[in-house]
C-alpha cells in the first residue's frame, strides 16, 4: 500500500526515523522508552510506550534493515502480536512516494483464542492505511490527529479495528 506525500524525501525519512517526530504522528504511541540515539539502528531493539484499548503496553521495534532516505524494515512486537513492517521511499513527481508493507502470520494469538487469517489481513490493511494517512498529515501539514493504535471488539461480533 502506498501514498504520495507532498514533502521532500529527507523530510519523510526524518518523520520515520526521528523518535520525537514518530511520537507526534504514529497512532497510539505516547513516548519513546529507549534512548533516542539508538533509533533506527539495525538489530537494536527500541521500545515505545503506547496504548492498546486504553491499556498501556510496550511496542518493541527492531530495525532489520536501515537504508537512510530509502528503506526502514523492522520487526514489531506488540504484546502477543508480531509482524514485519517495511517503509520504502522513492522520488515522486510532486514529493515522495511512501510504500508500507506489513507482513503478519496467518493467525495471531489472543487471550482465549486467535484471530484467523481474514481478521489478520484486515488488521494489517487497516494498520498500513492508518500509518500512511498519519505520516502524510504530519509531513504535509505538521499536524496529526491523535488516533488509537488498535481497538479490538470481541465477543458476539467479529473483531473490528478502528486504527
């Protein structure tokens, strides 16, 4: 999934790689819990404090591949959720083309069960779309709307994500 952002590639990269900016645009993130100088460093775990259904939780991100102004590939752990996230930047006619790819296993564990592949696919699609919109808003207007990272509604209804 991708979007064109009306900002220079260096500005978009800085939004992805500067923890102070990530705190401002990335949904659910409240603050960095690891010294800022360590992000993004390949192989070094970085912790973010975030909220999942109003419950404080750590999001642990380990950059696997960092190519400044071009690519940021990370492994993400959010409680029981695990996925790979890759941001790829390229020149566009009026700014920067930002592509996000989220890879998840076919099933994600939950307390008392798991999400099937269709719910997992919906989760990944919603997350990618929300991240793209949030980083675009930040880079183009210097603002972002506070959005929750994830809202799960379980029970009689199928899981729904409001990212």
